[in-house]
C-alpha cells in the first residue's frame, strides 16, 4: 500500500478518541485538522499520488475508495468532539457554495413536458 502520510506515533493516535487517526494519517494531515480547504487539498494530493504510482487498476480503485472514505469522515462535523472543530467544518467558503450549487444541477437536462389544457364549453 502506498503511504503518502507521515507515520503517526501510537501516542498521537491514542489521543484521538474520535477514531479519526487513520483518516488523518491516510491524507497526511496533522491531528485535529478541521479546515475544509486543507482536508480537500490533502485528499486531492493523495489521490494524484495514488494515480501516479499505483501498479494495478484494482489496487488504485481500492486506495482511491479509502481516500474518499477518509475524506468523508474528516469532513463530517458529527465525528468531532471539540466544538471549534465542528464550527470550522461548518464554515462554507465560496468554492464550497459553488460546488453545492453545481451538485444540485442535473447532469442531463430533462426535457420539459407540455401539458395540454382541456377547455370545457
């Protein structure tokens, strides 16, 4: 397995009572990182390294799935014990608002249906 993260010492991971130590290590982040932009940037950097250095397609798929899962866990404010971390994860940047707006648009435009109006005489 590719390791792009610095090795965490057992004392560091044992202090993380939220069970997020593996997610931080996978993305190469310091413990308790709660800035959305930093978490997303680390996920993108890790994914690029996996795509560059992965030998097989199945290994690459498994590693990218792990990165996606770790990113999701770190971005979930419900997983954080400290209030300041939950607040930081709830602050939306302009990029986040743009991504949210784009995610609500359908990928394919739906044809509009014409509704016939019946007239009664």
